[in-house]
C-alpha cells in the first residue's frame, strides 16, 4: 500500500520526501509558488554520499517509483493525505498562508510527523510532568498549535545534516551528514502501524545493489528525539558569536571540555524528564561527527544574514532547566548571545 504524505517545506523536507518516494510512496512538498513550479517541471535532486564511496550520488525524483510534486500552502488539502510532515523552520509557521494551512491540518485530524529542530508544542504536551504552557515564550507564534490533538503529533530527531547549495536551484539538496531520522511513536496505534510500514519500506530500498543512507527509525520512547537537543546546544547555537559565526566543528572543538559539559547538562535535563541513557547519543560519537561539519549551522547562517527570528530550542532547554530547578550558566550565555544578535538584527530591520 502506497501512502500519501504532505510535507511542509521543500528544502530539508525533500530529503524525507525522496526517501519515501524511493520506497514507493507519494509526496507533495508545500513551498513558494516559484519553487513549486520548478519542482513540478524538473523534479527534485537530493545528493547523498553512500558508505564507502568518495562522491555524492544524485537521486532524482523523476527516477523514483513514488511521485514527488509540489504546491503552494493555499493549494494544499491535508484531508487528502495519510500523514503530514513538518519540515519548515518554526518561525515560518506564523506566516498567514502557513498558519491557515496548519489550521486545516488540525481540523482534518491527520497525524503529523515533525522533522523540525524545534519541538511542536502538542508534542511537548505529551511529555509527563513538563509544563508546556511555560515554554510558549520560546515560540514565534504558539497559538498556531492550539487546535492540534497531542496524540496526533510526534517528533523526529532530525540528525541528518543537509543544505541547499546557494549557487544552484531551489529543487536541489546536498546531504552533508547522512544519519537517520529517529521518530518517537504517535499516541495512537493506527498511526504507528503506518509509521512502521514507512520505516520498513525505506529500509528495504537498494540502489544498484547498495544500501541507501538516511533511514526512518521508529522508537517506543517519546524521549528519543530529545537527543538532538544536546547537539543543538553544544554545536549549532554556539556557532553564533557576538561578532559573527563559526563552523559547527569549531564551536564544538574550540573548547572541547566546555562542549562536553554543556552536552552532559542537556542530556541530564532529558533524563530528568524521563529519558533513558539508551535514548541518547554519546558525546564522543557526536564530537567525532562534528569534525566533518565545516559550515555554520542554519540558525547561525540565518542570524548572520539578518534574520530577526529563528528557532529557539536554546530557550526551550533554558526554561525546562529552570522548571526543573537546575539552571546552567553556559546555556544562559548561549541564550544571551542569540538574544543580542537577534535584537541587533531587529533594530537594523526596523
């Protein structure tokens, strides 16, 4: 059985979309009109390096068994799909066209799989003992999530690193680190059956006899996606400095002991919420992977480009730490730096 998935966001979303289409499922990417026209005319291209190979392979949607097309937010009808994937940066959900689309998604009762770094508020409401209402200040537009049933919303740890080459078309994505999407289960069995079917179908795909990197992995624990938070606070957000930006590698390895300390603190926050150490990624494994991350994070690039708002997982972690009675001065410093740079951008944009 082929499923139909509506993916909000054609950049990072095209990676998940390509994996689903390789497994024979159909995908519609929601994006701007010009990008949608390009995708519908030429298809998408995702470049991934296979294990043991030196060069990236180009995987084109026009060659896949499943179909990938695109539409604008106004054209999307969520009720026609089996699943919705959320792949935009969190501030984008406040735009009128996306906000009204989210309203239609919630009313349609379609299960939503988020591959954002920022955890959707309905997902956070599923974590026992967490005061989700106290986290609303970290969101650009928290009210867009009010109509969602928390049982219908789950989160992936979006570990694959990918970016659009700025000199090429908006239908091309380059995967720098081909790791897996690790998804917590939904609150309802019927949707978990679909998630596990997608997982199995993606795992079975071979290209020229080779295993294809970037899998979808479904996990029983709701806390598995929180493993990404340690990486974000240790690397991605620390790419931002008061004077500019730096690669993730330098943010992590410039002061490895401070990095280790921040990583351990965020891991401990997740464990206080209920995560098992088995749900988490060892610091040494992350630090090794960071050696190959030679570009600043997307959040850092956005700030350096003048953005007045970005996804604020750093604030989410800071607030949760305070809720649990364990604030952290290093996390406070990261938040303060991001706040200062965003305030500066806001003044310039006024």
